[in-house]
């Protein structure tokens, strides 16, 4: 186990490791256990009762966080004609077609965070599938980044839409804002993620679906939440 620093250990004293916090308690405590000098990201970890090895239990989707992530997102769009113009007007950082594919191939250029492609461009984009795929940048219809609705998708990605995919152990990790957002905005972002996960519950998943939920600042200790209380917030 890695040795923890003095600041981490001091922050850990504020956390009751046996307690399951309400969401309100946890978001109030997050700034107190965030000990760095920069504005840390707040991370949400949800362990689900699914087996990702079964195709019908692979949870993968996206959600628009009400208050965004606090991070500037650079969006590249593969499109032509009217759809290219639509992407530019929506605020895409880079828009193009074959010339962008050539640039990525020749220069290994990857100065962007998200990619969108119109369906008719996927044949061309497929040429760089290995380059984009290993970095999680390949457009994918399952998360809505292969679409003709490029304008709306650009706005959502730049406004705080995040993609997620369950890991082998059944865990979803997503950012839900910055410590500076304050308790209410972090809470609303957390609930947006939990709500979409609830809707995505596979019919084949048996037993307890939400096994555990926790939040933490990037460099601080985690806070385990009372799952029942968090789910009750969705219907409150």
C-alpha cells in the first residue's frame, strides 16, 4: 500500500470510514478534505451489480451534467458541407474531413478531447480507428457521437456531456465537477449520473444493482454514501 502524505492523513481524520454519508453531508465535506492549492475535480465512483462480460449487461452511455465538468473541452467534428458549417456555428474547435484524417495519420495530431462524426464520414474515419480508439476518441453511435445532429452534440459536449463505460469490476468512474462548484451544483451533477444509471439497469441484472457509491476530490479521501438515501433523492 502506498505511503500517504501528511496532508492526506490530516484530511482522512475528517472522514468516518464506517459511516455512510447522505449526499448532502458528503458534498459539504468534499471541500474540507480537498487539501491541494488547485481546484480539484470531484470524482464519482459507482459499483454496479452487473457482469460486463455479458453483452446485455455492458453499461455504456453518456449524460449531460447540469453544471458541466468545469473543464474546457476541445471538440473535433468530421463532417462536410452543411453539417460542417453547422458544427462551426455550434462552436466546434476543429471541423473537416479527409484533411483532418490525413493530419492525424501523418502527425499523430491529437490536440482535442472529443470527436463527432456524421455517419457518412465513418468510412473515412475508420482509417484512423486504431489511433483514436486506443485513446478513447473514436466516434461511437452508442454514446451519440456518430450523428447528423452535430450542432446539438457539439453544444452538449462543450457544455458538460460526459461519456461513461462500466469497467471489468462493474465500476463506473466519472467526474462530476470541481470543488469550487459548491455543494448544490455537485449534488445536482451526481444525481444526474445516478438517474441515468438507474434508467440503464439491464433486465438481466439480478440482485442489488447499486452496490456502493462514493465521491472524492482527486487528491483526497473518498466518502462512502448511503445508497438508499441517494436513490430516495431521485424521487423526492
